[in-house]
């Protein structure tokens, strides 16, 4: 009976450590190049191909949009690279400055949920000078 209890305890410990390891891995910030698609709206809506480059050792990153829609080329990300942070599963680009196709541009933070393989983005940036905010939804992996 003692031997069976020891085997059960050992298996429980191994199963628990496997779960802890998985949770810890999901807590590692994105690093390298992620690609995906975003839908951005500020008066008009465009669907763009997304490329994010993240450097977890320097907490910096860049954002690039390409067509998708031809109007994606009019969206310009200024003053890159941006400072990034990763807290509690949320990856954030700070002080993102975007020249938009409509009046007012946008400035603020863009955040997404990182699960260790996919960044799910659902964010908005306030208008920099006028007009509605920019909304950004999509994913990158």
C-alpha cells in the first residue's frame, strides 16, 4: 500500500509540474516576427496584412501593415521602434503614433492577449488631433 501511495504521489507531482511549466511558457513575451491580419477603422475600415517584430530582451518592437486593402499603404507608423511591455498575458506597444488616411491621426497604446503562440488584438487608439479613435482588431502568430 505504501508503494502504491508513493507512485500516486510521484505521478501527481509530475502532472502538477507539467501544468506549471505550460503556464510559465505562456507567460513569456513574444519574441521575433509575428504575421497576421488586422482590421483597422477610423472613419473607413481597411483589412491589412500585419507584421510585428518584437524583441523581448530590449522590450521594443515594430509594426508594419501592407495591403490587404490598397488603403493600408496610407497608414504610417511613426517614431519606431516602440517600447513594449508584457504583463499578465497582455502584450502592449506603447505610444504608437499613426498617420491615418482620414483627418486626426491616432496616438496611444495597442494591446493584445498573448497565449504563447497567437497575439489576439482588440484595441483602440484615441484620435491624435481630431475625429474618431482608431480601432484595431486581428491576430498575429
